[in-house]
């Protein structure tokens, strides 16, 4: 019975978003299926978390009215998605070969085994999962009119956004219970939807062979799978960061047509907003994404396109900004802070900066037991020349600027620096790992492959 209720709460939103993506994105081939399926899973979960929080805030604890309102919403979107929809043929003729499919699925199976092994030993996840994310979800789902008490616990980072807790709480509301399997399923979805999204996004830009190799690179990072099983919010954040960058760089570099780039840019803004609704690091990502795109356009002497792209990006971003503003301004009663003069005094110490830089370098080298080194070697061994397009510059700059934001956070942290870096740096690097792999593959992948094996890049 619980499985039926879980399907009833998850499948209609996923189907609605999938049909809308199919209507907006003329993605053909296996890469397009990966891209739409993974995007639909993450975006539908994020939208559901928003609807649950807004109902809780404006209407009180949900009841039958909430179920009816959601049913009408998703049915309307499903009907809109199937209305006058053009059936696009799925071009499977240009296959990258059985070897690459086999490699991808073998690594995927190994990742699944590692994920469930970690869950078996830690079913409730890590500290942040049961002390912050899942605990807050229980308050939202079972606290009734006292759901705001979730933010009275000062030790649990009261300022953290609610995409993950509200999404889990909504599922628990439909189930009428709070089984531990629900956050496990959510963790499973984001952990393995991200490699599919990466494979689809790279596959459309550089061919399905490169896309499958990109997915293998992410799944081969054992830290990615085991951290996903910990049920932290870093993996969902990484998903939305990758989705935003992939959708932004998926739009044509010139807004020569109306529908194609607009669809992609609005969706990119929506994904970026969900990143900010997931963790506070996502707020940094909003600025880095906008700045990186603007710098890339100026770099290639296309500054006239900045305002035209930004207005559609902000259109998709604005609904999430409203939700975040309601949460931050109306729900949160306290924020973490410290003595500014004391923090500034520590920030100017040269030894502090040298220590942070050393830890960054070591953390990157240790990520996935040397995965960045292997990726760098792979890039150097590519036969084709590196392609520095606006899209590759946007993706690369977003990584660099995000690292700068993390660096500044450590410089001005109110916590003990050694403890803060030891506890958080590996997770921060995992947040940007999918975008980093995506940037590398679209920068140095084989040219001219997108039309051969990955499907059309057009969005219609």
C-alpha cells in the first residue's frame, strides 16, 4: 500500500514535468532520454517541495484540499504537455558501440551495490541527515501547526533552505507515516539521476560516447556514491548546479530564434533557483552562474546578448527567489553570525590564506582517489583540439568562481578553520564535481559528434 501511495505522490509530478520538457526540448536519441528523464525527476521534486512549503506557510497544515489542489495542478500540466505535441523520432541508429554501453552499465551496477551497502550500515544517513535534513522534514510532516519549531534548534543550521526537508515531508504526508525508506529513496534518486543528466547533457554536445564516459567518470568516484547514501543535501545541490549549467549552455549562443533559447534559459534559471533553495552554497552559485555567463559573452565580444539572456534566466529564477525570500524573511528568527572585527583580523593573516590554498590543492587531488588527475590526462590525450566556445567558458568560469566563493567563506568563517575545512571541504568539492566533468568534456571532447550520436541540440 505504501508503494502505491509513494508512486501516486511521485509519478504525476514527474510525468507532468517530463511531458513539458519533451514539448520544450526536441531532444532525440538516448542522450535526450537521459536528459529529460533525469531533469524531470529533480525539477518535479523541487517544485513539489515549493508547493508543500507554500501551502504550509499560507494555509496551515495540509489536508484534503492540498491533495486536490496538487491533483488539479499536475493534471493540467499533463494535459498541456500532451496537447498538440509533436512526436519526435528517437534516433538510435548512430550507437557509440556496445563497449561503452557495457562500461556505463557495469559501473552503474557497481555504484548501486556500493550505495545499498552504505545504506545497510547507516540507514539513517550521516550526522547532517538525521540531525538537520530529516529531522526538519519530520517537524514539517508531523508537527502540525507547530512546524516552525523546527527552526528553534540553533545547532541545526536554522538558515538552511527547505528543498530537501519539504520534499521529504510531502512524501511522508501522502504516506501518512514517516518510514526511513523515504529519504533513502530521495537520496537514491539524486545520486543516480545526476550521472544520467551528465551523460545526456554531454551526449547532446559531444556525442553519446563522450556522454557515457562522462557518466562513468562521475560514478567511478566512490566518494560520490557513498556520500549520496549519507542523505546529505550536497548531492541534490550538485544535481541542480549541473542542470543549470547544462541548460544554460544548451541554448544556442545567439538568440537567433525565439522559442529554442528562451525555453532553455528559463529552465536554467529555474534549476539555479532550486540550487539556492537546496543549500546556502546555492546562493553563491546564482551569482557565479550569472557572472560566468556575462564574462564569457564579453570575452567573445557578444556583450549585446547579455541582457537578452539574463531577462529570460531571471524569469525562471524569480519564482524560487520569492519562495526563498518568504522563508528567509518570515520563518527564520535567527542567523549565525560573529564579531566582524575579530573575523576581519583573522582574515588578513597570510598563514590563513596559505593553509586554505594548501587544503584546496590536497582536497582536489584526493577527490575520488585521484580522479581529477585521470580526467586531466584524458583531456591531454584527446586527438582533437580543445574547443573554447562560449559554453565551455561559461561552464569553466562557473567552477572557478564557485571555488572563489568557497575560499572566501573559509577566510571569513567564524568556526575553527582546521575543523571547518576538514568537515566541509570534501563535500564542497563534490558539489562542483559534476559541473567540472561537464566542463572538461565539452571543452576537449571530439568535435562534430553532437549530430551523429547524441541527437539534436535544438530546443523546440
